[in-house]
């Protein structure tokens, strides 16, 4: 099986540690991710104004490219891209007048009506592969790892595009359980990290991070599991500032869900690019015996 | 939240025009809100706001453009939609915040100037932060 | 600006001289081409010009003296970017004035220059990292993928795709896609996000050329040979040649064919 795949700009630079373990893992699971040809930036945030169609052009153009690629389903990894693409798709499906205006303006020779299905990789794992099948593929169970799923905003809000129950999401927890880890639920798992406010008010970011990290820590989490490169950046930056301020915090490792997937599937740390993580998880993973000497590492050393 | 609760309703001409524009841009019925404050209670940025999210709706439906324009609230909103999913009236406050932002941005007034972001930050921030920030805070 | 005003402005003798030449050429063309006259509109004013002229020559025929907005007259300098429309067609068309021949009822406006933000940088301090572009041109992220830039490119460059590549941190793709850019600035004039695409691309190509593509291995050898004076004799020879002879040499020079293979050699191998 192969699915159209939309990486997003950040996954090609700062968040290669989100993308590369995912691509490797899906291949190991027998699913090829076919990158959409000539994709452009998704627009990152969905425009909320009724008359602001120009900001719908970027996501819709990508969806048209998926249709041109001959695919009916599109997978994303970045939570921001998922949100923007999925909402723009819904607009194209539901609003006939706007659909026509956008199709005419975009002028790609294809009339698009929202027919591509936009999925997050977690949905593919849950609904196509299934937790049970996934757990059978696990070569290195993440036993003893108390990881807290952090959803943030864009996977779950608004309700129409949520990949799971808005109030009580379980998909990341179920995913971790399938990999053998012990998920730690905490009440702030869907609280916003500050998002793009870091651009205009970087000084506020630590205070966005504080309740999230405090809550995860007090519920016994050893690490936070993320799906979004902006959550990674803001929480990583926020916690560094909190530590600097001497608030008694110990650094909480931040890990992308795809890195844990690759580790559990036995692909080794070289697929994970841990050097790019904002909260470094390597010492924790070593402590849990989850960073095996891999064949390629041995070869290099030998 | 530091502002006094008292509100002066002026009979200014622009009042109805402002209400009309907010309604048009947001697609929201401002009268739906019954001021329960769930939006403020769920807002992760409320502590940084001078006017609470709940009061923004009230000011908007009274057409008090100047009070809203003088507040930093809509610029602090991160469009996380915690207000929207928790509203018992199905009201999407995030859309109202966006409408009010656009009324300023469309006058060619930017909240953030890309050139004022320190170069070190520009190189450090992930692209999604820059794209979103510039979309929400520049016109 | 009317032709009269333009004339007033051109005070310098050199410019006057050129103007005379231009007028002479135009008169000559008037005589030579017993061509049909067609109507065109330059900045809204109707003129009858002989068909077959380029936009640039037609403007000169109509009395304009171009001291800006014209350069190489060969389609490579980027000075004469032009927008035009045909009646009844909403589409905006682009051309280089020196390349496009006039068509009846064209409405023409040349854009000799368009204000564009160009970052100042010390190239020696730049690396090949994508962040270099983000730092110098943060407005890059205001692109909305509307594709107006691509539609405005007289060189047929996929401008929007090249901007996408920069956003994705791919300087190599941006440099390769924008290779034919002549910096006319028409993309910039149409940009919704107010980007100066062509300056960003120039930065990308500089970084690509200096920091990313592998060095040409044979170059060092040639530079060494030049420094050691291997070619001095030939240069001295040329310096002592009369102008007429030089012109002839230039006209008759052997040019490497487009499809030449790696092992192509000129017939005259004295200089190798």
C-alpha cells in the first residue's frame, strides 16, 4: 500500500527528527509514503475570516496536487499541516460558492471538491494497521518508559477535524501502549503551548510551558511525547527559561511519537536524529536500555 | 483583566458599522453568547490579556471599537480554539478575534514587523512559527 | 510621463546623442517598412506603429526616448519588463519590451524598476544553512502560494515553486529553478505577500554557487596557468591588433556548439 504524503516545511529542516523516523518506520510496516510532487507550504494556520479566501489558496493547491498525483488519501505528520489541510479540505467540500471561486483562482486545470481524505499518521496506525498488529511488529518494547502524551491544539480542535475525542483523546496513549510503554495521562495534555505567539511575545513562552510541564511531572511522567514541531520548540525553549529562572525544574525530555515508533520497531537511534530534539531524551532512553548498539554503529566503531 | 468593568456606550456613528463588519468577517452571531465565561476559563493566554475573552464578545456586540482596538487581547490570542470547543453556545470566539485583528491589519498596520524580529530568532524559529505568526500578525 | 516630458528630462549630451541615433533608426524603419500600421496604447495613449516592431522599438517609434527601462536589447539584462493587456481579456500578460513584437490593441506599461527590499549581508560570513535565507528575508514566510509571481515571470520560471523551496530550506532547488532569472522584478510587483523574490533567488544562487555545488576540479589548474603567464603572449597579440581586425576575429570566432560533448575541442588549438 502507498499513501500520498505531505511533509511540510519544518520537517525538511528543524524537524527532520519527526520525519525521518516516520518514513523509515512506515517502510518497515510495509507502507510507502509517496511525497506529493511540488508541494508548497500549507499556510500553517487556517484562516478564520469568512471572506479571506487568499489564505485558503496554499492548502487547497496542495490538495489539488494530491489529486493530480492520483491519490485519494493524504498523510501528514506535522499537526499544524494536518489542521490547515484538513480544514481547507472541509471548506472545499462544504462551501460550493467558495469552492468555485478558489478553483477558478488557483487555475490548475482541476476542479477540486474536497475529495482527498486528509489523515494524520496516528490515524493510519490506529485505523489501517491497528494497535494489535503494530504491537506484534515491535522488536524493542518500550517497557518501563513513563511517557506522557501531549496533544496540543491542532490535532483535536476544532471538533470537525479532530482525529480523536476532543475532551478525552486516547490515540497517543493507545499508540504508546502498543509499543510497550506506560502512557501517563495528565490534565493539561491538550493545553496550548503558545503557538505562534513565540514570534511576537517570546517572553511569554515560559509561562505557557509551566502548567503543562508541571502537570506532566506531577503525574509521574518522565518524558513528553509530541506530534508538532512548534510544541517541541516552545516547550523546549520554555523549560530552558524556567530552569534558568531557578524554578526547580529538571529538564523533561521531549520526544516525537515517530522517534519512539522507530526505536520500538528496532530501527535504532540513527533513524531518530535525537540531536535535533529540544529536550534531549537520550540519557533517559539509555537509562531504560532503549538505545541499543545498532549494527551500523558497530560497523562504524569496528 | 486589569480594566474596570464599567463601559460607556457612545452613540457614535461607526458603532453599527463595526458590529456589522465583525459579524460578516467572523460569520458568528454575537447574540448567542450568554457571558458564562467558559472561554476565559479555558483560555491559556487569559493571564496575558488586559480584556478577558468573554468581555471581548460583550464589547464587540456593543460596537465599542475603540475599547477593543486599545486592548492587546486579540493579539495575544494564539487561535488554539480552547474557547470554541468549550463554548456551551457553539460560539466560535476565535473567529471573532480574527475578525478584529483583520480590521486593523487590513488598514496596512502590522502588529509585528518581520524586520523587527531579531535575526537570531528568525534563524532559530521553526518555519511553521514564522508562517503562522506573520499570517496572524501582519496584513 | 508624456514623450515631451521624457525629452525634457534627457539633458545629458550622451543621452541626446543616443536619442538622435534612435530617432534616425526609427525614421529609417519608417521608410524601410512599408508595413501596415497597427494601433497600440502606451500608458493609455493611442499610437499607430508599424507591425513587426518590438514593444521597445514601437515606443521609440512613437517618440519615447528610453533612458531607463532599456539595456541590452537582447533579452538578458532584465531592464525592460513590461505588462500588457488585450481588450476583452482579463489576463495580464508579461513580456520583455525588447523581445515581444507588438500586437494590435495592446495596452502597454513598462515597469523599468520596482521597489524591492534587498538585504545587506557580508557574503563571506554566510554558510549554506537554510537559516541564512530566513534571517535575511523573514518576509519569505508571508507567501500565500497565490502563484501570481509565476504568472508574471517573462522567463517562465516557476517562481512560486522556488519560493516554496526556500521555505522548505532547499537552497539548491531554489537556485536551480531560478537560474534563468534576469531580475526584472515583475514577480515582486505582483506579490501579495510583498516579497522581493528575485533578491532572495540571487542570494540562493550565490550560496549555491559558492557553498553548495562542488568546485570544478580543472579550474585550479587553469587559474594557475593564467597566473604563470601561459596566456600573456596571446593577450599581447590581441592588444596589438587593429580594431577592424579585432572585429573580424570576433565575428569569425568559433563557438562551441550547444550539443557539444565533453571531448569537444576547437579547430584552432593554439590557445589550449
